């Protein structure tokens, strides 16, 4: 159950893949101590701006390194459609060449190349501007005393934002939505992924500092089924916790034992 048991790197990757312009690029994400690195091939260097601003909207991200992004050399071969909330921005080859003697060569029209590049600029500029709105919402939520320690990510969908994560109470859920709606430029707020989970703050703090994965330190009187109920709302998920932690006897956990929590 998000956000418990899902690493920062996984959540950054999900946020990148939620962007039409980025979802088919196969970007790789790694993270250490809140420092995120994104690597892979992008159509041109302008995509790095979008990667950076999207990643910064994820809870726990301290810095974003995009030096591992490699831009394709011939950006004139990238053809991008105008951005819409649901449209994908992809690429296709529009230049065909034959290097053999006497072979035909089809040159791209300079005007068409210029138009394609303009479309790229417009698509990325619009996505970056929209993601800046999501980033502003993220900082507004982090600046609120009641919500500062809640595990909340802010994703962008057009000029709307998606709040994903967990809060301690219905009041905090309403407060997060209210704060988001109050940020300039926000046209809508989706809180369907923002769950009310008792002790969400406490559960979020109890995680592996290196990987960011959720962990739980067993207390006296705990059972695996009770822990599963707490994290997943399903006591039968104790089997998944036992399997992940190589526990052969679910009744044999001890106080002080640190358990990893499955991500799904």
C-alpha cells in the first residue's frame, strides 16, 4: 500500500511515467539518501527540464541529477504532437537515407523540421509550466505544520494536480485539498490516491534511511496479522510480510525485530 513499502526511486519513476512526454522513454531512476539520479535516452536536452521538475514533486527527494540523460543527436528527426491532457508525445523518424552509390536520399523539409522542433518546444514548455504548478502545491503542503510530516506526493495532470500518499485524518485530507486548490494556476485537485491511514506520520518515519523502503520495528504484543492490517487493511497479508522477511513461523516474531514491508 502506497506510500508504505514503496521506495522513493519507485515513486519518482511512477511520476515520470505518468507524464505523456516521458512514459515511453524507459528512463531509469536510482536514489540514495534522497538524492535521485535519472538516466536514459531523451529526444533532446529540453526533456531534462521536465524530468527535473517532476521528480522534485516527490516526497523525500532532496536533489535531482539529470547528468545521465543522453540527448539524441539529430533532434530534427523527432516529431512531437501538441500536448493535451491525455495525448502521448512520442517520436518517429521522418528522414530516410540510403548511403549506397546511386541510392535515393529523401531529405527532410527544413520548414517541417523547424515546425517539429517548435512543437517539441511547445510541448515541453507547457509540461514544465504545469509541473511547476504541482511543485508549488508540494511546497505549500510541506510548509503547513499539520501536513509537513505526512508522506504526500504531488503529480501533475495538465493544470490539475494529483495528491497521492497518506494522512492521519479526514481533516488533514480536506486540508491538503484546500491548500492545493488555493495555489495559483491549479484548475483541479484529485485526492482519490490520498488515503486516510491512522498514524501515517509515524509509519512513514519508520523506514529504511538508505532505500526509503518502509520498515516496521516489532513491539511487544504485535502479531504479523495485526501489522498487515495496519499497513494494508488486510490481516491476511501477513503471509506477504512473512515471505519477504523469510519468516517460516509467523507466530515467532520478537520485539525489536525489524521487518520490511512489501510494496504492493
